[in-house]
C-alpha cells in the first residue's frame, strides 16, 4: 500500500507485459492514488511518533512529584495533543480527497466516497517458520526457504494492489494462504513471536497482535476498500460503468459486513462493529445512488409513469443517505468518522429529497387527464408516492381536479426549494466540501432549476392556498399487485438442538434460504425461496431478518407454526436486498464460493510451489480445496456472472431495481 516499498526479492511470477511483479501489484506506479497512499503512510508514521510522545509524557506526569517538572510536562503534553490533532485533521483531508479516485471522464456527477487502504509494517516470517518446522515437523527449515520467500513476497505485493480485479484477486489469494499458514504454524496455545502491525485507516493509530486475526481482518478490510476505489473509478456516464459501480459497491458492503460478523474483536477502531456498520450503510447508499443514476442516464422523459419512478428512486436515495447521516452522528462513531463524510451524507440526503419533490411537482403540474388515459393506473401510482395523501385529498379526485393538482405540485416545489437550500447550506459549512467544485455546481444547478420552475407557476395567492406537501416515499417492496402469490401455507416444525435447518435472507419480507432437505421444516412442506408472512400468528411481512431470527430463536425447541407464501411466477427474482444469517451454525466460509478460475490456479501453482510436502500450501490439491470450500458470505443475491466480472460475488443488491 506504500508505493515506495518494493518486494525484497521480486520474482518474475507474472511475465505479462514483461512485468517483474506479481499480477495485481505494481509498487512503482506513480498515480494520484499511489501518491495519496504514500502521504497516508507518511502521516501514519508521524501519528505513531506523536502517540509515543504523548504516552511517555502521560507516564512521566503520573510519576513526577516536582511541581515544576509536572507543569513542564503538562505544557509539553498540550503541544503533543495539539500536534496529534492537526495530524488527524490532515489524515481526514486525505480521506475526503475523492477527486483522485473518480473517473477522469466524469463531468457533472456528485463524487462518491472511497475508503483508503490500511498500511502495515514489514514482517519477516523466515526465522520463526524455519524454527517451527524443525521443532514441530522435524524437517530442515532451510528446505522451504523458497516457499517462505514466496509467502513474504505475496504479503509485500498486497501492500500495493492494483485498482482492478487483479488487485482484488491478489488480496484474496493472500487471505487464502493465511488460512493455510494459520492451521500449520500458529497453534492456538502458543505465541509465535511474530508481531503484525496495521494502522487505522481513519485515525492513523497503529495496533499490533501476535496472531493472524488482525492480519486476516486487515486484508479483508483492504479488499472492501479496494472495491470502493474500483466503484468510484467506474465511468458513471455509461450504463456499463454504472453497472460496474453498483456491483463494486455491493461487493464492498458484502466484504465489510462479513468482516463485521466474523472478526468481532479486532483492536483497530476502523474495524469495530459500530464503524463497519456505518461503512456498510455508506456503500449501500452509494450503490443506491448509482441505481438512480442508471435510471436517469438515458434521459428523464416528461411522462407520468416515468416521473413517478424517478421521484420514488430519488426519494429512496435521499432516505438511505439520511439514515447514513443519522448513523454517522451517533456516539462513538461521530468522534472518528471524518466530518466531511457526515456532511456529504447530509448534503446528499437533502439533495435527493429535493429531486423527489421536484419530479413529483412536474408530474402533477404538467400532466392532465386526457381521453384514453389509464386513470386507474395513474391513481394507483399517485397513491404509492405517499404514505398518506394530504388531508381532504384523494388520488383520483386530485388527478381529475386541475386546480388541486397544480396547488399540490407547487407545494412540492416549495419543499424542493427548502431541501435545496439546506443542501447548499450544509455544503457551505464544511471546508472540504466547499473545495469540491463539481459538487457546488450540481447543487446550485438543481436549486436554480427548482426556483425557475416555481417562478413560472407562482401566483399572488399561493401563500394562502398552498397545502403542505407530504413526503415522497421510495418504491414499493416485493408485496405488489403485479405479483401472483400462492395462498398462505402453514408449516409446523421444531428447531433441533437450536438448528432450524435453514437460513434467512431478504428484508421485509424475509425468505427461507439454504434449506436442509432433511430438516423438520422441509419435511413439513417448507420450500427454498418461501416468503415468511407470520410466525405463531405474529405478522412478519414487514420485519427485518434480525427481527424474524430473534422471533424464531425465542421459541427454543418448542413447536413453531410458520405461515409462508410463494411466488407463482417461477422466473421472478429473489428479493433485492438481503442479508445471510444462520441459526445453530458457527460463522464459517460456507455461503458463496470465491470465483477463482481453475486454469489460473494451476498456472500460478506451477510458478509458486516448487516441492510437494506438508508445507506446500500452494499445491494444486490445496488450491482446489480452497476454491471449493473457502467462501465468503454475501448479504444479497448473486447476479449471473459475465465475462471480465470482478471476482468473488460479494453482492448486496440487484442493480436492475431499487434497494428495499
């Protein structure tokens, strides 16, 4: 991750384009991103020095008894704390330096936030592993110098991954190797004497551990961070680029969510459950924003149903960003999250809420009921725009009454202008956001458009007649009149030793997933993909995965009555947003296999592994085993693989529709 650091003994493992470094790694690259990462590494070292000075001053203050010495130490401590605060603010500036990560072709799109890669120190495996081989396996450790050197070169290469699928594969290759190394050389009852040090990507504070848990967690974090950089790099002026951006942010959220659920006690704050939850929300919000951009890219036709769809999608984006801002404002996250990130989430929440009101206003003002109009469909769409209609209004009456439509439309324009003003104000309060020129242009252009539209339809008595426009809601969830459902089926079953025999996915409604064909629920008639509508007469249609799981666990081994429904249309897709949980199972690599090509594995095996023995963790046999058993759970639906897709399906949503 520090481009100035070179592998100790680079091996020509990959000869593509006459390169001398591993595929997916180029430590000599002098891109804007690599220079930014070099600055991050230098800042980490300065922060480390300041932290050590502060620790020493605090220890001296505890033991000093001389008043003059204590006063001098307090003064020095204040200087150190001030210096440390300035360094952290400088690191925050790097975290919001989104410009170098964006696609160079973009002209008028709001920047997305990538995560910076975690930095680490060098680790020398050779002495410790050689001694362990001699002591535990009674073999000469020097026979395996090449394999140990390959492992160290692989780790060194992972410090400078390329921002593409090859870089992701490089990180995942090292993650797989760590599993093999841990099982053979890191017994749980013994410390091996190796100290792994990684720097917090948000605060720059180093943390160290003598086991591989921190190493594995940090590699996974960097995998998720690399996906975010890939997502921000995509060309968002094309459909293919937006598809790739959505896919990358899904995968980033999937990796970070897996990290949160599996490595629950990492000492680094950027990998704490609270911070990872916020980062997952941020990736999902940016994926949802890319979905909106994909819908809007061909152009927004001034047509009733098109405007309804765009308004709902914009409302959904605004909603998820408002939720993200609320999560970033909670203690203790807000103390470590960059202030500019929270400000940008607030700005986008207001901006997209304003767009939702603007497009709703346009469909109300510009579209009149004409002969041959599908009035029933329009009435249904208008009713779905709101949780409730304004007092005294009904969808059908509003569509038929020209005056009511215009007044309601102008009310939406006023709310749009209010949100625009708030987004511009929030952006002006943050120094970092004020320096992002494209953001200021987008916000001001949208605000001016709403102001001009309102000015065209403004009347003298508007302030007396305008009603309060209700909030626009996002698209409907899966329970829709467009779907055909089976009648509810009653399933009676028990959890055997705490194991239900299936996992859950989805979010309002929840689906049965990974159903064991021999479990009690399957025998009682449950099927893969069933939607759970009630449990013991408790309505579950609008409950989340965690709420349904908690309800199922509450019955212990008592008999459970669960009612389910199924889609009659077999081609209908699974629910868009989903999260994988299991009951009575440890967190294992058991959900979605890594997409590693067998031919690539064979070629790389021939180049890296030179002898067959207990130590040959790179053998074809072991790699085939890893490809078939090492799996990273996804919190969503895996989409069909296409050529040149990013490896490992960390998918959180289906980009063909909205996140619900």
